[in-house]
C-alpha cells in the first residue's frame, strides 16, 4: 500500500533526541507515494523543515516543585471538591508554606492538585535551596521549554467512501461511541467532520493561548487514529466514534513546557471518568516530575480503581526508551508503544528496550488533519494512539497478535491487538 524509499529510515532520525522533548512523529518527505483507497488522490505538501530538530532548554528561574506524598492530603477529599476548589486549596497551602519560609515575590504559574501535588513557579537559587530543604517538599526540578520544528505532511484527499487504514485493520477496531480519550498534544481540530470532540472539557495549558484547537498539526492526526467516526467517509478509528478531549500543551509554533504537560495530566486525573484513556504522543529526556505525574495519573483513585489507562509513544531516536520520559515509566496501566510498518517490520526510527509494552503501526499512517482534511504521518506518535484505541475498547491491556520483526533489542515486542 505504501511505497517507502530506502532513504526513509535515515530521514526519520534527525532528532536531537537526547536533549529534546519530541512529538513522536516524523517527516514524510521520504514517502514515495501513497496508494490511497478508491476515490482518493494524493498531493504533496512539503513546505516545512524536517520534524525532530527540536530543542529542549531549561527555562531560567522556572521550577516544578512536588510535595511529599502525604504533605497535603488532597486524596482524602478529592471526591468532595471540584477541581478549582482543590486547586485553590493547594495554592493556599503553597502560599502559606512560602510565607512561613520567608520566600517572597514567588510567582506561581501552575498548581497541581490531582496527579502529583505541587506547583510550578519562578524561584531564585536561594529560594530553590530553601525549598529543597523543606520537610514537606520531595523534589524541585528545573522546568524546560521545548521547541519543535514543523512537521512535513503528505496530504491525502479522501473524497470517496470511507477507507479503512492498514493500521486499524492490523490492530482491530470496534465501536467507541460513548467512550472518552484525553489527548495531550498540539490540540485537536475541534470541528473536524470525522471527529467527535468534547469542547467543554477540552482545554489549553499553553501560556497565553485559550483555544484547545490544533495550531500545529499533530494532535488532530493522533485523534483520528484513535477515534475517527465510522460514518461512511474519511477514515475509521480503532475505537470509532469515541469522544475526544483536546488537552493542548503545544502552541502554534510547536513550543511546550514540562510544567504545562504536568498541568494537563493533573486536569485529566481529576476530570476523567472510570475507563477513560490518556494518549501521550510526546516525550523528553528524563524528567522525574513528568514520570511521577504519569504514575500518579495512572494510580488516581487508588483502591476505588479509577486509575487512568495511558498510552505513551516510545520515541523516535533509535535508542533505548529507558532514556525517555514518560516512555520509561513501568506501570501496569501505562503502555509504551514502539512502531512498525505495514509488514510488521520494525520502524528503525523507533525507540526500543524493556519499557516497551507493545508494537503498533506507525509508518505512513493516514489520519485526520488540522485543516479538516487528511494526511499521512509516521512516528511512534502514530503507534501509541492505535494502542489508546484498544485501551478504550477493552478498558484493560490489549491482547497481542504476533511479534514485530527485527526488533533491535533482541526481545521482539508483541503486536497490540483487540
Ligand atoms: Ca470516518
Ligand atoms: Ca523489544
């Protein structure tokens, strides 16, 4: 179906991943052609720099602070209070702690109440030292800003009957209507005709940006793989017709910060329902706070068992995913996903290693796009949402069907299946 030139794999690898947060898709200028379904035509759109040339840099004076697990016992009243009430409580307690510690002029940019409990703030070196020594503080980590290059796309005009994509066929699909996925990404095109977006719950965590729509062109693609409607046109998602919530953490030029991503996890933890799913087709080099926020989201609800199921992209740097957050998180409800092609062959850009739970299709995937149309993209960003769709359908770990070929770590990943 898709013709891939030999240069493909090399071009996927441009990421300076060791020092980057990434959106785990790659440029598609390497895809020679797309044999689209009947009634389709293919056009090239090649007006951007290669994806993967992202940079991650510390934001001077900006930190993510986490409380010890029982310092502010928000879990004990999380069911009685609204998200804004519980957030206000953490802000109040934080102000009290800062005052008691004689820390003045601290600008708090985020408070976290429902995944990890803590805050993000501007701090001087002396203030950081004081907080690190405070008995109620577990960690103080520099916040980082992440800048992405544009993503190249091959736009696909799906003007005929609905075309079932190979990835959906390979992993299996079902009726997702009434199920709900929270997508932490560049936003989602809110009125794409092939998607059902819950606009009231969707939210931007980007500083100075209020709209949760997709200004960059990545999150809408992820959304379609998971949840495109079974409606006779366009494509069909793995959990077709599931409701999408856009949690936007990248701005129009592809910039994010670790503190924004944690804010999105925090919001989802409190507001999601039982058996909801989070998709994270993003990552960075190791971040203790980001890993911890994912673990806390997966544990949310504790013995009541609500805890969210989370699909995470392994990353695109051909390295062990043990170097990558949150891909390296090992948790029964967190599923790290490597990428393969239409023939079950390993996508050589994909990260590997023991954190990987499943392989899924991630090469030349056609899905919904930010302008309301359809496009092809490649990356572990496209593999993770196949697994997110299965998590929605099963409310549990996917089954498996076969093993990926040529897995570089010598332990072939199971291929996710309904
Ligand atoms: Ca459709
Ligand atoms: Ca493996």
